[in-house]
C-alpha cells in the first residue's frame, strides 16, 4: 500500500465506500490540526469500533483503537495521564450514542478536557445499516423492517442539558465550517462535543447529500443567535426537518476534570515522580 504524508494528512487506501462522509471529516480534521500548528506526536486519537472508528488509521498522530463505545473513558485516562496531549476521541453515532451513551453523559458532566467528534451517519454503518439511536422515526432498516418505532435520541439537547462546555454540530460536506468548528472545539478549555452530520452513501438512503444540502443552515448567519443562552440553545437543538441548524449551539466555561483532581491540578501524571504516589504504602497493605 503506498503512503504519502503531509502534516496530519496521510494519503492511503481506506476501507470506506467512495463518497463516504468520513472522507470529508478526516480531511477537515487534518487541516484543522495543521492550521492550529500542532505536531502529530502531540496529538492522540482515540476511537471505538466501526467505519468511523477506523479514522485514526488514516491520519498521522498517536492512536488508541479501543472497544465499541469505549473511546471516551480511554481518552479520559490518557488525558489525565498526560495533559500535554491534545486528545481527540471519535466514533460513529452507534458507538457514541448506543454502546457508549453512558460514557457520553459522564464525560460531559466531568468536563474532561478533550474533544469528541461523532461521525453521525444515523445508522450502524459497519454492520450494514441497522437503525442507530439517532435514526429517524419510521426509517426502514434491516432491524426495523416496518419502520423505526423508536423516538430519536437528541445528543445536542442532552449535552446542553448537562451543561456541556462546547456543544456544536457541523456537516461533513461543509469543509470550512467543519475545520473552524474542530479548531474552536480544540481551543475550548474543557469537553468539546461536535456532532458531524455525515451521509452514508450505502446504507442511509434517507439522509443523503441532496437531502442535507436542501436543509442545512449555519447558526452563525443569524446575528442575534447567542450561544451562551442555554434555554435558546436547548430549544434550537430540537429543530430537525425542513431546516437543520449547524454551528456552535452552546458554550460555557467550567472547571475541568484536571482542575478538580488535586493530583493533576498543577502537574500531569507523566511529569510526576512515583515517590509522590506512595505506591509502596499501598502495596504493603496487601501483605499484613
Ligand atoms: C459491544 C459490541 N457490540 C456490537 C459490536 C458490533 N459492531 C461493530 S461495529 C458496529 C456498528 C458501528 O456503527 P457506528 O458506531 O454508527 O459507526 P459506523 O460504522 O456507522 O461509522 C457494531 C454494531 C461490537 N463490536 N461490540
């Protein structure tokens, strides 16, 4: 397999279908990181399982490919151990809102200083297009042959409800918007969450490029939209149908997990001497 690299971007063969929205996301991610002047050895990508979970294989940087739905607790541990790293967790909507939904809630509450990018194609793509928690009501898939009977999970409303520090949505085909949103998310001190709308050209025949093109609009184009107004952001997060907003819905600065843990508050764990941790005392307790 031939491989060429420039900055964060690697040009190599992927397992994705031609036209997959993942290409837009990995391209924008690479440009966003290059634009921030970050070095690949200072960035860690943590992913779960799925087509989206393969993204770290197609970008330069450190990689931790974990279990389905477990990118967030793994990324949290990595960030606590080495706060110098820029940590980006990522995965599909199935990975994040089904298998990993519990971790999603608690990472927001804890305000872990990482960025979480969800490749939201609204189906379980790798396993051939079953309905995910965000699939539209009535959608026919392999697991919902009579139409999806479940109410869709609203990740933005959930993140705003939990006072998420940076809650945004972007679209894989709006390259500049996605680059800027990723950069703003990484620059935010605390947990930044970006749900990226992403067509799945093989298994989602409903939410297509054409469908999104007719609906997506940018909140930033509205002069009086105020991303610090929690109630307005929450209400806007329910807009879905004829019009679909993208942009930063909600922003607030809160103490981060690092700030709240006395051991990591001033110095990263990797920079600390083991003597501080009194490991021998702990071990000795097991030999009484
Ligand atoms: C605990 C667990 N449940 C189910 C699976 C099977 N599985 C692997 S990938 C996948 C779907 C991934 O869908 P999504 O996270 O939306 O990502 P996409 O492939 O659409 O990018 C499933 C169900 C698994 N590997 N582990």
